[in-house]
């Protein structure tokens, strides 16, 4: 059931992650598309606005031109009627501005061929009209007012003015049509812009609602998972506590059993060792007897009996003695482990640099004999733990490192340490013979050893070291290759709060 629940959580998380990526991607693309479309609509609207304003400028310029023509015509009439200087000045100013105003209109309509032809005709007509204005003024100055009036009322002059007005009307009509078309295009571009904005708003609303829905869904699932995990953690904590107590009781029972068995085995082992000594003494007496018989009556001595006394019995007794001595060492080791396992642990402040230098000092003579050195880092983390257990851990590790140095290079053993969170990590590094990677775990098993068995020992040192590290709430591991030295790493809590299971 637990695996099924965890699998469902994993599937739900994958589904949610894909959905979030899809929604975010869709929203990003939608916003990007809306931005591009809006930019295009704005640029198009600006272009239409430019041409609408351009049409207004053309109409304004044409209106200015017409106003100057009308003003000049009115000023000429006033000058002919009254002959005053004010009318003459107004006429002069108006006629001077006619051609520049027409040039302005030509510049503004240079993009329109139809308007250009009309303006060309207007320019010719305007020059003729200006010539008529000048003749009228000259007639008045020569006191030929009648000729001036006839010039003013001449059909050619009247037709000239009317033709100019018709051309102006034609130009204004074309511009008005352009204005209508350009206003329509501008309104269309504005409608497209607002449609794009509305579409983008709808898309963003959809993305927002989808995001809110996913967040609410995920929050609900997360709340459910958190509650389930809290319940599971509570149950697991209780189960772990119960299992820990069971393991502690089982461990205590095993230790008591090992102590009892080892203690009970010692008595018959002592008897075996005693009878073995008696057998050795008896064998010596029998050997002397065989020697005397062989000297006195060699033919009476059975060869099998002679070989049994001289060869078989001493060999068998030697095997018995070797086995009993090994068994005695193993029983002593088991008893020592049992006593250590039952010893209560007491935490105290430990200066690790001083403790490790003390261990190095005890091995100084042995290390000096083989030309090696032990280097302890000057500064090491201080911990609060059981001093005896910590000293036994590092004594075993450093002694093992010294034991398995190689004679083909100067031996060096280095001890370093660092803080890692709430733990202190110590490394015992050597350049000895190294350990085959396949043996990295078995060397911590009881009575198991690795590599060539050319050093004394029964295979309990590292097992005892790991047991002590576990009791202190720590761990121990090794990194090594053959002929490349070894690094034993010990991780211990900075403050030991009581026997506990180690945290990885």
C-alpha cells in the first residue's frame, strides 16, 4: 500500500509538472503573439494617423492659398474703389504669399499625381491673375482708373478667378475622399488593436484561471500528502522506537548469551588445555620408553607404535594446542566485546587533537622503527562523547594503519577532521597496502580479515570499532584501492545525547 501511494504521488507530480510547463508555455506564446499583433496594429495605426494628419495639412495649405487669393481680390476691389494705401498694402502682402502658399501645397501633394496636374494648372492661372493684379495697380497709379476697372471686370479676369476656385474645389474634393478612406483605415486598425487586446485579455484570463485551478489542485494534493506523511511519520516513529527497543533488548540478550556461552566454554577449554599438557608429558615419557626398548630389543619394537609415539602423538598434540590457543583468544575477544557492549557510555568534552596526539605518542617507538610518521592535524573539532569508546575507535584505526604499511615506501599516517552540520567527520589516511574494493564491507564483520594474513590478529578490531561508532550515534566507512593506501572516515555527533541508532 505504501509503494502504491508513493507511486501515485510520483505520477501526480509528473502530471502536474507537465501541465504547469504546458500552461506556462501556452501563456508565454499567447502573450508573445498578442504583443507582436498589438505592435503591428499600433504601427499601422500610427501610419494611418500620419496620413490623416497629412491630409489635414494639405487641406489647411489649400485653404491658406484660397484665402490669399480671396484676400488679394478683395484688396484690389477696395483699392480700385477708394485708392487708399491700406488696400494697396493688403493687396501687396496677399500677392506676395500666393506663389509660396501654392509651392507648399505642391510639396505636400508630391505623392499624388492627380493633385500635381491640378496644382500645375493653378500655378499658371495664379501667375495670370497676379499679372492682372499688377496691371490694375499700374492703371490706378497712371490715373487710368477706367482701364483699371475694365481690367477688373473683364470676362477673362472673372473666368480666371472662377477657374482657380474650381481647381481648389477639385483638390479639396480629392483630399476629402482621401481623408474619408484614411479615417476608415485608421478606425479599422484601432478596431483590430482593441480586438487583439481583448483576445490577449481573454487568453491571459484563461491562463490565470488554469493556473489558479492547478495551484488549488496541487495545494489540495500537497495538503493531503503532507497529512498522510505526518501520519506515516508518527506511525513510523513509533514503529522505529519499538523496533529500536526490541533491537536493544535483543542486543543485550545476545551480549548476555555471548558472555554466558564464552564463560561456560572457558571451563571445558581449560580442561582440554590441561589434559593437553598432561598428554605432552606422557608423550615425553613414552618417547623415552620407546628409545630404551629400541636400544635394548629393537626387534621387539613395533614400527607403528614407534611412529605413533614419535610422530603422530606430538603432531596431534600440537594441533590441539594451536586450536585451543586460538579458541582461547576468540573467547577472550568475545568476552571483551560483551563487556564493552554492556559498559554504560558517558559523554564528556574531548579535545580530539590532544587525544589523537596521545595515541600517536604511544605508537612512536614502533613507528620510528619502520621509518614511518603519524601526522595529526593541529586543529580538530572538539566533541562531547564517551572518551574510552572514542579512544578505542581511533587506536584501532591508527594501529591497523601502522600494521599494514608497506616497506617499499616511507609510511605516512595522517589524521584530519572537519565539521559537517551537527557532526564531526574524522579521516585516518595512510599510504599502506590498501584494501580491495570488494572487501570494503566484509572487513567490518566479526572474525573477517582481508588480504594476505601476514599480521597477527583475530579479525575483531574493525568490527569492534564499528560497534562502538554505532553506539555513539556515528558511522564508519572506508575508501581504498589495492596498493593505494586507505582512508577510514568516522562521523560522530558533536554532542552525544545517549545511545542511538546512527544517522546516515
